[in-house]
């Protein structure tokens, strides 16, 4: 696979450098670190879910744009070697469903390693975009451009936030160095309009064939998806962590 080219709408490094300290919104839950570990993990998991849901419409004070839907400029995937050899380009991407019926579990904070980990579950996430593809799937030629919808059902995700601590104005802050997300959907449905220059018969046959082999095709999309949204999620996290001291987000016991 060629090097993936990614442009995240939320990747605003200059904004982070100029960030000013602000208070957390009053409706964001704060968990007591003196709680027993299982209770603290549940409290932080619930708080993280509530924060994500509250960001559906964006948060002006943190310069966070709406995440329902989450907008990303483009994802390019170079031709790989194997049974799927597709050059793919997606633009004007909208990711729907990140906040609807979201569950967050097993949130764990390791301050020594500066690692924040959690699992999450979304019943349905839709990746809607303008697409352009050219190549082969299992030796069959595929080409087209138009609208696409890639739906992930019962999506389980593993989230690992690698951070570093730094001091600013006498307070400790966190900076996210890397946000690693791993997707594991139970089922994937893919729909590409206007395949083969609008030939409806060939297009329907290919869409049916693609969905019969959706697990195979999704494996080609998975790593670029994860890398893209890891960058976006890291930027959103940094827009919060760069403005609020760590001890205000996670008060000491």
C-alpha cells in the first residue's frame, strides 16, 4: 500500500499552540480518584461518553467543531498487493453515528506511562463520502466515481491515547502524542453509486459482489480509517487537554 495521505478537518496545530486556559463546562462530570478502582473506571467511562455526546453540536469555547456528523476532508488509499488492488480516494467525508447510543467501557488511566485506554461501542456508524476507485477485487475490474456509503454495524473500538505531561503556568497539562484506534465491526455494508460510468446492471452486480466479500474489502480500508480518525480524535482531545490542567479534569484524591 502506498503512503496514505490524510487531511483531518480538526488538525489545527496552530490553534493548540495559542490555546488559553478555560474552565470545563459545568455539565461535564468530574470523577473522584479516591473511589475504588472499579467504581472510578465506571465513573470515568460514563463521563467520557457524556463528553463525546455533548460534543455532537461542537464546543465553541474549546474551538471544537460539531462531531455529529464528524467531517474529514479526504482519505487516499494507494494500490495494495493481494486480492484487493484498488486505488481509492474519498472526499467530503461525513461520519454519522459517533454519538448516538454510544457506550464507553473499561476506561483506564496509567499516569506513569501517560496512557489513557478505553473500549467503546456504536450500534451503527455511516461513512458517507464522494469516492473514486480504480482497480480489481478478486480479479474483477472495478472503477467509478460518485457517492458512497460504508456502514459499520455493532462497531467495537479500542482506544489508546499516548500522552506526555508538561508544565504551564505552574500547572500540569497533558498533550496527546498519538491516538490509536482499532475498529472491529460485526458487519460492514458498502454502497458505491455510479460504478462503471453509471452502468446500472454492472453497478448492481458489483455492489452485490463487493458486499458478499465485504470483510475482505474492509480490511483494505481499515488501517487508513483508523489512522485518519486517530489524528482527528487526537486533535479534539488536545483542544481540551491544552486548555484545562490535568488536575481539573482528573482531580487528585
